C-alpha cells in the first residue's frame, strides 16, 4: 500500500507542476517544478516512507528503461557506423564546452560574492 501511495504522490506532484506551468506560463519545465514541490512535501516525515518505497521500486527496475535505447542502437547500427565518429566528436566537444562555460560562470559568481 505504501508503494501505491508513493506513486500517487509522485504523480500528484508531476501533475501539479504541469498545471502550475500551464496556468502561469512559467518558463520552467513542469517536471522541475513538480520535483520542487516534492522536495517541499518531503519535509513532512509521514510522506517520506511512501516516496522511499516508490523510489526503491522504480530504482529496482531502472535497467528496463535502457532496453528501448539499446534496441534502437542495435536497429540503427548502420547509421552509427556511418555517423558514429562525428557523433563522438560532437559529444566530446559539447561536454567540454559545457564544462568551460560552467567554470567561467562559477568564477564570475565567486568574484561577485
């Protein structure tokens, strides 16, 4: 029963985030707002156990979420062999660009503070 209550709470927070974003036209993804609401709700001790049960259930089956991605990669091996090198370069360069921008922003914010 605790597991179902946890799932209900997770879905309620997700739905509340969707409703709030649509009503306010906030420039924020609804799942992020829903996660923020969940964070606030987790201050109540009574809600922690059901959410923990739901989280344990989801994490126990997390590997199933990677099955469609794996099937997609296997299905498109020809594309991967053709564009894999370019994709790898794009992934590496964008990762490094993100790290550099993050470091520069952090440096600028630390100088202000």
